[in-house]
C-alpha cells in the first residue's frame, strides 16, 4: 500500500493478487455469461408463451380513416377473418384526422403487447414524414411493420357535369384557365393530393387544393355533390360510384390499365411516365414481440390469399399482397425516399 503526501491512499495490487485475479476472472466471466443467457432464454420463452396464448383479450385495430374509407373497408374485412385464423376478438376503431397522424401517434405510444394495432396507408407512413417536420411519431422507429396488405391505383375523377371528359381535355382546360378550378383530396399529405400535385407539375398547370380531412368518404360526397368538381381517389372506393354513374373516371394512375377496369385509360398514355399507387399496411407499436408480429403477418397473409378475399379485393379495384414484415419495412423506406424527391421537385418542403 502506498500513501500520498496529502493523506490519501493509493492501492497497489501485488503480483500475487494480480495472479489470483487472472485465475478467477474466467470464472467470473463465465458466471456473467451464464446469467445473461438465462435472461435471454427467459425472455425468449416468455415471448413464445405470449405468442401461443395471443390474443387472450380483445385487440384494438385503429384505422386512420372514417367508416367507409378504403382502409376502413379492408381493415374490417381482415378483422372479421382473423378470429378464424388465430382466435380472439378484433375490434375496429376509426381514428381519422391529420392524414393518419392521429391514429399513428396513438398506436406508437401504446403498450407493445400486440393488443393495439394500426391499419395505415401510404400517406401516414411515407408522405407525411416529407411534409411535417415534427410528427409525433417516426414510422421507422416507433412502429413495427406487420404486413403490406394491398395496393391500389388512384382514379382521376370528375363530376359528370365537369366540362372536361378526358385527360387531354382536362389539361387543355386548366392550361387556359390557370387557378380557376378546384380539386379535392382526402387531406393534406394524402396520396390523392400528391397524385394531383404530380400531374399538375408534369403538365405545367395549376388548380386549387381543397382538402377533406375525413378521407375518401367526404371526398366522394364532395365530388358527387359537385362541391369540388374533380380529384383523385383510390380505386377501391371510387369504382362503385363510377359504375353507378355518379362520377366519371378520366384516367387511372397506374402505369398500365387495370384488368378490373380496362376501359379506363392510364394517365401515362397522355402524360408519359406518370405513375402513383396507394397502399395499405398493418403495423404495431415498436417493441412488440416478434413472435406476435410473425403470427399476425402469417395469418393476414393466409387471409389475403384465400380465393374469397382475393376476389372481393379485386372487385374493389385493389390488389392483395400479404408481405413479410421485412418487405413492408423496405416499402416504407423506399416510398418515403421516392415521395421526398417528388415533393422536392415541385417545391414542397417539410413545414
């Protein structure tokens, strides 16, 4: 032992003490590793047990749109089939507002136990992050992907009284009347708004944006009532109105015509390279046990591949997917980057 002049003591380990520590250190390390292994195995066993008994109580499925919207229709279809696959009860709860941000933030802050899920869409997951600087959630960090449910092109719709009956007629009309006409969307940051923004940018034209925070339901009523004469909406909810004659479809936003509606021309036939599709997805709070995520993903994938559901979705104008969680994560990342570049090209930056 060495004492310093100030009265403090400096401990010095002798060679014998060091040798003893060297002999005992491996035992200590092995003991620590054993404890860590016990903890990991215990957590894995708990997750497995949790997955086996899941769901043991009702599961809340928050949907970003009001009743009647595309996401609502798909969510209720899946929620009605999940009990047949994994048991339990799935309760759909509509939480519209802020283009899906309200429901997304609520789920992101929920307990990561699989009993609060999110049925979301392209706008809340890949568009809003490019429009809003301080979102209350980060899709990449706060939400756990489960599966990409489906994708659907948008239809360019018009009230039957609107003077333009085709895409070329629309382009010509708004070119000679810049800023005269309004277009509707399902809210700021929605795929409907982005689709029209891209079309206007590509054609060098200008119209006024009228957002409806209630999503497709309010948007459809505005177009039918001619409150706003034109706008994009997802094919899923628009096709019944088109078939019934309440609305006219000028074009479809997929690169090619849809087999479900081959008489509707692709907008790309008149505006080369134009393409945008909407998609829906199921997610959970980040930190939800992976066995529960996988159980839900596999069950939903099975549901979406059933002939009954496949036919139903195609009748609605959407294509079922049923991806893995990793594949959905990749879609969110790539789409967020794509829309960021597209918005920047038309001068839109996060506010």
